[in-house]
C-alpha cells in the first residue's frame, strides 16, 4: 500500500474550488446546449445594440447599473464575491465558455493567468422562470471582461447578458 501526501496552500485550494465551480457550470451549459440542439450562444448580432459601458465598474452601484442596462433587475447585494484565476491554458470547457464571451464581443484569452473578481447577483426578473437565476460578472481592473446569466437548477441554462 502506498500513501501520498501533499501540501496545498489555502489560496491554491480556493482557486481549485472556484475552478471546479466554473467547470460544473460549464458542464451544465454544454449539457443543456446539447439537449436543446443549440450549439451557439446568444448572438449580439441578432439583437439591437445596447449602449453599455464596460469600463469604470468600481462600486456595487456600477455593477447593478451595468446589469440594468441589459434589462436585468438584480438583488441589491451580490450573493457571492470570489477571486478567480483565469487559467494560462484553456481546456475544452474554458474554450466553450470563451465562445460565449466572444458572442458578447468579449474575450478571456487576454486575461490568461490573471486574477479577476466574480460578482454573482440573483436575478429577480428572469422571464417565465420560477427557479433561481444568477448574473455573474467577471471584473478586472474596474472593467467587465466577461460574465453570464445562468440557472441554478441541475440541467439549467447559461447565456450572455442579453435578455432572451
């Protein structure tokens, strides 16, 4: 019998847990897309342009105003604030998540290896949905660099900031 031990810092453990959470969320997205037969995320080109500033997102009010610009009503305080390290090398799941970001004219490849903050808000006005829905914002140096709207249910959904 072999026993292997390892030492891991709290920071690395937290980063691993956050990465696992993103991985689970992206798996849910892939399963729901495969189930519906839809392989494309919501396209910005399919909707009229929305005037939104992705810069100078410094305070809670700025984040709420950003989400309001897309028509989302959210709780006044985030349910979670987490630091996430965007991996240097994207696996298949990060590639899929970045496709969603690119459909919103955003791109996470510029932020590989960077530590960003994810703010998660509960969405209060998701159309025709009684389940819990969240808005995630990825912020780097007071700028929105990515994010999504997702369902908390097991085989839920994930899409960009535009309201369906």
